[in-house]
């Protein structure tokens, strides 16, 4: 059993829209004051991971001009990273925040930073698929997905426009992250569900309002959501899970229940012929369950089907 508490902490409004007409230092102080207040809503819930939205502390490029925006990122980007590191330490939580950053080659990136509980940097991810507007503003695309290790498992950050491109999904899915941390200005609709199911990962979507921020299980089903009054949500999720197909396996479920009792949950979302085994006890090892009952993970089952299917053998 690997129960973790995760949170999606979005804007109450677009923080960046309130900084027009102010000095660079005033804009920076605005973001600090703003996020100090926002962290109070979930910080005391003993979260293992908090995810923030895209551009969570970035002034509007169109409002202040691209040159001033780049200068602001160069000067205040490191200070913001120190600030969020302090929040991770303050609330003893892992943290994902997405902000613009200048890389070692002087290139502008749209970057997710994954922080450990002590504020140290666990890893970064650079948005791979950038819009025309971002390219015109000098933002450089990343090259591949990232799976970053923290104390509760592995996290794969994604940013906004990325969700449209299944090339990135195909790159990420074999890496099997435990959690996807999706920081975004747009929601993505049913595509969120598709990414969760294809990667077998829990999905934390932190989206700018009025869109909802939602936490999904590895089938893509919503387990927690923001609402029109509140723009944050918290959920307890179990990362100790395996998905199997019901074909050849469904007849074994009753014996599995007799063997493991309440220590094993067989969760069926319905409609897709796949169930999820969830360990509810430290005494139930899912790899041992698979071996004892001769169960193949759904990925292996599908591989076997493809091996005898002519269409799947074509280049």
C-alpha cells in the first residue's frame, strides 16, 4: 500500500493580470504575497505533493513587453525558485511549480521545477510543444519527457499545449511514472483521461480558472475537483496498483478476495474490460498476487494480442 496525499493549487484569478503598471520589484512582491495566501489553503493538510499552474508567478509578456519580461525572468526567476523551495520546506511537501526560466545556454524555457520536501531541486522538465506565440517570444522547446524521482515515487511534469501531442505520450508511457503533474492554462477535456489511462499514472491537473483543476486516478476518473468557489483540491490516492484485463482473469477474482480479504481491492471502472488491483495492506504485495494467480499486467496482455495480429506487425 502506498497512500499519498496530493493537492492541486491554482489561481483564484490570474495573478499576473494585477501587476501591470508596477515596478519589477513590486511585481515580484505581489507574487510572493499572493502565493503566501494561496498556500494557506492546502499547506496545512500534510500533503505529500502540491502542484501549481503554468506561469504561476510570471508577469504578462503582452502587458510589459517581451524585452522587459525576459529581463524580469533573468533577475527574479532565481528568487522565485528560492521562494518556492522555502514553501516546500515550510510545509514539508514535494512541490511542482511551472515558471519561465533561463537555461545554462541563455535560452528561455517554459519549465516545470520539481522540488523535494527540503526545497532541493529533484529535477526539471521543459515544455516540449510550444505555441506559435511562445516561439515568437523566444521560448525554446524541450526535447523529451522527464520522469523525476521524489520520496513518494516518480513524477512526470507536463505543461499545457503538450497534452495535444501523442508523440510525447508515446515517449512517456513506457517510462511508467506514478504521477503526472499537469500545469496548464487550458484544461484538455477528455484528453486528460486518455493520458492517465495510457500511462497508468495518477493525474494531477492544475489549471487556470475558470477551468476546473482535477485529480484523477490511473483510469482517468476524477477523484477530486476544484469548484466555482474554490480553486484548489486535495485527494488521497493509492500508488500501489496494477491493471489487468478481465479476459482469463475474471474467474479468479472470488478466490483472490477469499485469499486477501480487505487487503486487496479489485476496482472496476466499468465499460473497458480492465480492472485495477489495489493493495490496501502492507502485507499484500501485488507482484506476489500477480504471480500466485498467474495474472499478466494489461500491457503484457495487449502485447501478446499484438504479437498475433497482422495489422500490429506492419511498419
